């Protein structure tokens, strides 16, 4: 007896992991706190079929030369004492043939990524690796819910822009204030809501959960992608599955960061 395959089930794809040393060729401030870098180099074979993909960016100590590590069974392997700080970033735009990729950085905090983004200039180098894999969401749902803070804006924006004509999508995004709002060109049927912290520290409000709880959802089966601070992502996921009737298999909650903890990530 053959097993029934769920046509809505997200599909996992593995990729060959490659390291690339790229050079900054353009810098654009999308908003006061979001900076986009165009990086050029060898993009041969680069693939990223899912909006939730991420590459690893490697941040070496100031004054040292970035080096490309060997890729072993556990990923990037550096000589003892040379392992850099690493952070995950969403491939926003890229062109394999032209050899460039664009990444968006949030300018806040004093971590290695924010520090690099604040100081990088034309000609600066950045080593990246991946994506190692993708989770592709089939176009088999009646509508799509996207929710997150500014750290999820690259993934949410990419998803909004990549959805096909007529796809129904409801997006809720938390940012510092109105100056941080981004607009998107999309053929999809988009309802976009921004909520503003207005001085409250990131990760300390219930703005996203409250907005999702107030929202009137379209009819039908939906896929939800929630990303940003860990506790927020968990709370929205619990609301959707516990109170709004979402299938737990159709909700992705990605914890990009945790309030008070450096480089914390959780996926559910």
C-alpha cells in the first residue's frame, strides 16, 4: 500500500556547500537602520530556491585577512584559533552570470555583523558559504501569512516579491518607526501591516502577536512563516495552531535571535 503524499508539504533540498570570498562594490541605505551591500565575486553554481534560505557570513577580527576554510562533514573547518564569528543572512538578490549578490544588514547593536556593516566600504571583503539547503513551500495553499521583525525583513520582502500573480498574502512586520518601513513590488494580492516600537527595545513588545490576533484571515488553508526574536516567533506559532486552526505542519517559526543572548537561533 503506497503512502499518500501531502501536496502541501514543504520540500527539503540539499545543496553542495561552497565558500566564496566577495568584494563590496555598492552600498545602499534602504532605511536609516537597513543597509544593503552588493558583493561581487565568483557566484558560479550559487542557488537559493527558497525565501527562507540563508548563507553564512564570516566576520574575521579587524586587521586580519579573511580566509576560506575547508568544508568538512560538519561544515566550515578553520585551523585552531582562527575561527571567525558567523551570522546567517538571507540572499536578497543575486545574478550568477554577472557575479554579484546583495545582502541586507540591520544597523543596530555592537555585534560582529553590525560592526562590519557600519564600517565596511567599497572594496571591503566578506567571506560567505552556502546555502547548505532549502525548504521550498509549494504553491498549493489558499493564502500565506508572513510575520516578523526587521531581522526577518529580507526573507519576508523576498517572499512577497516572489509570490505569483493573484497569490493572497498577509504580512505583519515590526520595525522601530515609520522611517523603517519598506515597500515591495509584487504581483501578489498583498495586505501589508507595519507596527512600530517607537522607542521600545526590540524583542520586548507583543506588537506582532497582537496584530496577528486582530487580523481577519482569508478563507482556506494557509502556510505561515514567522521569524525574528525567539519568544515572539513561539508565541505567534502557539496562537496560530492553538487558536486560529492552523495545521502545525504548515507553520514555520524561525527564531533568528533571542533577547539578551548573542547569536541564538531556534527553528520550530
